[in-house]
C-alpha cells in the first residue's frame, strides 16, 4: 500500500493485479472477480 508504481516493472504489476483479482469478494458471494467476468461474457456470447 501507498507505494509508487514507478518502483515496479510491468510483470510485477501484472502479478499484483492477478493476486487482487483472484481474491474472493464478499460482494460476489465469495467468488473470484476474474471468474465472474468470465461467466458474464460466456452468458453474453451464448445469447
């Protein structure tokens, strides 16, 4: 927290993003946000 992104390379930032997005969220019934996004787009494509 409270650190500048200038201190990190792109790979490190991507790893941090993945870690945050893979964390289960209470608002999503403790599902991973990444999984919810995939399910959302899968439903849109099936229609």
